[in-house]
């Protein structure tokens, strides 16, 4: 079942922002293969690596490789179990929804179009500094005129938890498998979206 941590209440939430890859869609690139081709160690932040490249030709080649991997994974995207139902449920509650992703815009849009994700507010790394920087989340909150403290950001990786914390928002960790070592940083643990749908009205009554 969804597990609440850190004094968190769903009744305080007025809007939800989602990560995309691994959260709404099975569309994560083959990061291990990408890092091997880039010649960087496991766990290295790929976007940070791109930023640190000083040779224009080397950077262009690396960016092209990242583009290839992201587009290929988006072309093969499929729904995460329960994600479409959760979106529909929250829309029935008239809750503002958005997507904030580290993807480039072309790949994110390909995933959204392929799956028919009906969320119109989408920010990518082409629109704001990449997570865990809070810029994108702040921009969405400003658009909605909703305090970050009343927004739940749902993702599947530590960057998502850090982004929420850096922005002053609440964080939900989608964790259908074993809990990662950073799970304690999340305000809400979500092993199953169907369980979250069932828990939401109980929290709101």
C-alpha cells in the first residue's frame, strides 16, 4: 500500500506534477548502454557530462548519441501500470496536472503523442534547467498560482525527490519493486497507482 512519510497529507495537495520516463511511461533509455558508448562510468550524470565537454565536435557527437537513445526509447514507450487511470482520476477531481521531465522536448513529445497522455503543461530540459534544479517546478507553480508546498511531484528517481525538496514541494516516489536506499527522502511511497487512487478519497474525506 502507499505509505505516507514525513507528516504528509494528501488532503493538502491541490495539484500534481509527474515525471515522465519510468513514472508515466516505460520509456527510459538504455542508460547503461548509453554510458558505455559515451565512455563514462556507471552512475555518472549524463547531462552533467555533456555540459562539461569542451571540445565542440566531441560535444556534438555526444549530444547526437543521447538524442538517438532518447528518441528510440520514446518510440517504444508504453504505459506504466495504473498511470493512465491515475491521471483520469485526478482530472475528475479537477486537479491541475503537469509533466516535468529531464527529457529533451522532441523525445518527451513523442512519448506523449504515442500514448495519448492528456496533460498539456509539459516542461523539459529544453524549457528549464534540468532536475534536480527547481526552476521547472517553480515555473509550473507560478503558472498555476499554487504554492509549491501544496503540489505533489511524483517520480521514480532520486532527482525527482531532490527537485521537489529544492522547490519546497512534496514528493511521491513510484517504487513498484524493491525500495531504493533514498526512499526515506520521499513524502509518499507509491508501489501501485491503483492503490493510490483508492487511498486518495479516504484521505480527502
